[in-house]
C-alpha cells in the first residue's frame, strides 16, 4: 500500500487552505499557510505563478482537496466514487457521506486523535473497538448503533483521555454521541452534508471522476 511520505504542509499550501493534517499545529503561527511570506503561494520554485486555471484544473483541485483531507489514495478514492455512483441520490453528497463514515474520520471527529493520520495509527495499533470487537482497519464504515470503545488497557485509556484533556472546548457532532468519562461513543445517526467541515464543491469532483 502506498503512503505519502513528504511534508504534509505542502499539501495544504498546494490546495491554498488548511486541511488540518497536523492537528493543533495547524491552528498555531507555525502553520505555513498562516505565514505572510508564504500566504497564497503553492510549494516549489514556481509557486508564485498560480493562475485561475482551466476547467480541468479547477475540478482536479477539488478532487485532490477531498482526497487529501480524508487521507485516501487515488485507487481507494476512485472505489468510493464507484460505490457512490451505485447508490441512489446525489452522488457528490453520497461520496462525502461514505468518507465521513470511515472509522479514522470518526475517531478524529470524537477528538480521540489530533489528526486523521494519528487516528489511523491508533486504529492500526488495536486501541479501538467497535461493538466489543477490535477493528484495526481505518476505512471500516460505521453504521447507526455502533458503539466505539477503547481496548481494556490502561495505556489505551490514558492516551485517549490525555488527548480529550488537551481540547476542553471540543464538542462532538450531532451524529456522534460521546461519553468522555468512559470514554465511549455511539453512532446515533448518519452524517449529513452539513457535518462535512471541508468547503468543497462535490459536484465538480464527480464531474472530474466521470470524464
């Protein structure tokens, strides 16, 4: 399986917005997107030459934005698109809902991890249980009624509780019910378009993938 091993901040600069790939660091002055000398510049020696782009380029950037935000590879992303096309309804919104239901995204949205990349590591190391069974697959799709708990080990509980303590102003989204004392969470509904915190025109993504 391929992995992106280059600096994550280059991805944010290329898309011209914060993708929250490095957790709380993205909210500090250290974020390259915030630095005045790099504001609005893409990475590389030709980053200053950023034009409006063709229709193809605009749609490509929207697709890349979604793919990088959720941390999925190209082939995996296209499988999500193919699956969304087979489901009745708005294909663009269905695609986003499928990505929102990924376990690594849910763990991040519950503030169990500072970023989706860290959430994938926590899941792969066996710290997360769904309905009492260990799930070490980051792209596992949660459903209504699923209960997300931690491994019955002091190390697992301490790691998550320390993360929850770092962000006391955090509030879970309406489709996730969190009990921070346990800690345990329950999926009480399916995510909606309003729950997607990424500003993206999903129709342009579908147009690009269907060309």
